[in-house]
C-alpha cells in the first residue's frame, strides 16, 4: 500500500526567529508563524486528507489545526494524532541555546566549527553523535536513538487500519527532521544546503509494506 505524505514544516516560532536550537522544547508561533501555517493551509486546501499526524509540540499542533481548519476538499476532517515519535531531534543540554554556539561546542573538538562543516567533513549522522558527546548530561539523541524513534512514527502511520492505498496523509514535521529524511532518502538531485522554509510542503510516498530503509520515496522538497 502506498500513502501520499504531505509533510509541512511548522510555522516560525520565537526560537526560530532568534536562531536557537528547538527540538523537544517549545516556543510560541510568531505572527509570521501563524501566517506560515495559513499559507500552507491555503496551498493544501483542496487535498482530501484521510489522516493527520504531528508531534506533541504546540508549534506542530497549532500548525496542523490551522491547515485542517482551512481545508475545503469536502473530505471528513481527520482526527489529528499527536505523538512523540514525530518530534524534532532532541538537543538535550543545548535546547534553546544559540545555534552557532551549540554547533561550535559539538564540532570544535573534531576540527569543525559549524554545522555545515560537520556535515561536509563527517556526514549528517555526526551532527547528532557529536552533540550527544558534547552534552554534559548526554541527553541529546544519538543518530541511532533518533532514527529508531523516527522509524517508529512511520510504523505508526503504516499500521493505521483505516487507511487505504493512495490515501493522502498530512504530517506536520520539523526543519532538521525534514533535512534528515532528505539526506537519507534523496541525497542527490536536491539542494540540501537550503533548509526547508517554515510552512513549506515536502511530498513523499510511504510504502507501508517495505522496511523503513526503503519505505520512503521523495516526490518534491520545500515547495
């Protein structure tokens, strides 16, 4: 069974505006963030969604609710399922800290002073492992911990017995998670130096019968 996923990055938050790491922590949507959510809602207004998922953070839930409020497809409004498996990467001790300072702390011991330098020299997985290493409490997610949780979210979608082949599914996602999915499932053919914009739409197909490593096909990025 193939499901058509519409992944929307949540609207801009205060932490986004201040360039601070925001994983499991919350900060409110800005006025621009509410407009981001409405813009996505208008873009997807005529897409009939059979299901809707988001993380259990307020920024994701408000974005999802706004999109569903604006839907004019005529399909019954799906019940929004908020689950921790769809959260952004957990940054542990560095939650809420300035991004540049946090990535310097993670990368400097390895000779890389920025997030992009870590990715270029060591790969995306190293950004998570280096941050966990630098975290004095080691609460930040390692790459393995992160992907086990994310895979659980897609298993949750795949196990929804109410869904049928070809159904459209709304999923509110997060910036680094969207980039991580792109690096894993579409490392070529897309400009991944460009972060997904708040309120942007990324489309992927999910094969519910395939193992996670081959379950996702990218259709479009950062629309």
